[in-house]
């Protein structure tokens, strides 16, 4: 059994929530306190345009998977 890629696992430090954003070149991994905070962090990483919630996913610790952020 092979290990999952780092974009398929949570990345945030204890006390933060793991998010990932589907960017043009792959996922941007984010640790944030809220969805708004995550979008602000993504904006800092993007070179073109603004972050949109439809491309943001949040880690679900119960299922062990990322899922779309509910608007």
C-alpha cells in the first residue's frame, strides 16, 4: 500500500482547519481559522484573479477526505 500524496491529507497545525484550493497548477494547501481566512490566504498565493469559494475544499476528519466548502 502506498502513502497518499500530501494534497490528499490534512496540512494544518493543531487548532487550525485544513483547506485546499484548486488552482491553475495544482492544489494550494492552507491552514486557516475560517473559510474567509482560507480565501484570504489563497489570494496571497494567486498571481492572477481572486480566490472563489467554489474551488475551495475543507478537510472532513470523520471521512478522512476533502469536500467542497458549503457556501
